[in-house]
C-alpha cells in the first residue's frame, strides 16, 4: 500500500463520484420491511459491488428479506452494514437529498447510506480485496431478525469485523454499545358499553397504563444507566366501548448483560392489577452489549492510520444505541464500530452528513483494511505496523 496520505488524496479525487452515488442511494428508498423497495436498492448496491470488487454478490433471501454478501475465501476482515432505513416509502418526496454548503441531508443519509458509499470508495482504492468480505443486510432497523444468523456465520469466518455505521457527530468511532431488548406487552380485558355499563367491563387501557408507569420506575437513563422506554401504544376500538385489548412495546437498553437479564425477569414477572385482566409478554433480549475490550486492539490500528493520514486524534466512544456489531462482539470477534460517515440526527427529519469529512473516513477505512489484511490476527499483532 502507498503511504496513507496517498489514500487521502485518492479519496478526495473520488469525492464527486461519492457524492453522486450518495444522492442515488438516498433516492433509492429502502424502508425496513418494504421488500420491493429493498430489492431495488439491493440491485443498485449489487452493481456497485461488482464494479468495485469484481466479484458477484450473493443475494441471500431469508423470509423474503434480501441481504447482500460478498464472501472471501480466506476472510480476514468483514465489512458490515445495512441498507434499510426507518423512513417509510415516499419520505423522499417531502425531504429529497439536499446539499447545503458541506452538509447533505435526506432520509437515511447518515444511517447509514453515506457509510456504504464510503465503504465502496475505500475498497476501490485497494489493490487486493481478496481477503475482505462484505455483508449488507436489509433488516437491521427492525431487529436483524432474518439476518442475525448470517451475520454471526460470517463473523465467525473473520479475523475482525469493521462496522460502517455512522461515527459520532464529533467523528469518534464506537468501541462500546449498550445491549437492547424489545418486548410487546398485551392486555386482555372485557368490553362493555362505556356509558351504560362501564362497571361490567375490564378496562385494558387502564391496565396497560399501570404497567407503563411501573416500568418507568426501572429507568435509570438519567444517571447513564439502564433505559426502559414504552414506545408504541395501542388500545380500544370505539370511543363508547370499554377497551377489551391494549398493548405497549417496550425498549430496554443496558450496559451489561446481567442488567438486561434483571429487567427481563422483572418484565416477565408482571402481574395484572385489575381483577380479571390478563397479561401476555412476547419478545426478550435482542442484543447483548458490545464490550470495549474487543475493540481496543482495532482502535489502536485505527489511531495509527489516522495519525499517518494527519486527520487528528481519533477517539473511541461508548454509545447507547445498539448495532449489528453487538452480535459480532458477543461471539468474541474483534469488532470496531462507527467507521462510517460523520454526521448526526439519525432517525429524525434533521439527519445529516458532513460531506467534507467523507474522504478522510474512506481513507481511514482503506488504511485499516489494508493493515488488518496483512496481519496474522491470531498472533495478536493488530497494533503493530505492517512490514
């Protein structure tokens, strides 16, 4: 590999094409769960992968969901990302891809379409990508239900995993993430006329409200700890009927597996408050926390490359949100996250990416890939320069 500064120069020359690709990828809406949109987006990415890697993608369809895999025969590095977004179809009509100065906005621009563009830019600058595998999934935003086994399979084949989710707004990579759980609590009561005979009913809305308030007492997010957040709530049929059914979704995040398991026991032990109401709890622990110990050797490599690029000090951050890197780290595979775009506002109308930082992040990723591809990862030589 040429000196990393040459990679940065190459990435800067590639910037106009990268911005064009980003505009195309944002326009290719890919709402999680919308298979027709995901298929069209996958078609675009398949073409880019073929042009860059000169390898055909394997389209792995699981329960209708299309995932893209470019495996390597001797896979030293796995690049991991997802192309689904949280935004429903036609969001692009109201909020098209827009550039204002050096900032780009649009649905999914930061989480994580700019990261995918940077991934292909980085790979295009490397002479040898034969030991690099790439996996782009289509259901990360909905819990990676169909892709988890595929992610874990490819991680086990790899010496290290580089996750191209967005960096922090300050440009930090991510060395630790909270684990997460998702629950659906359903209440069954008894319907009755709300005006004539409300006393004959068992009000499912009142029952679910008791549990929403009780669960909030478990939330310690204000002190940097566990968060237990009621999210989607549904109840009732008509305004003059005592609700027979109600449900609430519950999002849990914690820094340790033990804490996730404690909250799991509490939620599963919930008992009805109203006489004759019944509770059903579905869901459970989705992702265990991503441990910083597994990221530290990779962070040292990244910091070494950043220093050679002259792009400033690279810091590793602990963040509350989970990613598919939680799965790979839980297997004991060295994992470094946040190697995608620098931006913020994910999942909001204000989502943005700093375009002028895309070349440095692509060069950083290319340098890390090259360093790891020339290391015997089993001998613990991650942090030493290649010879």
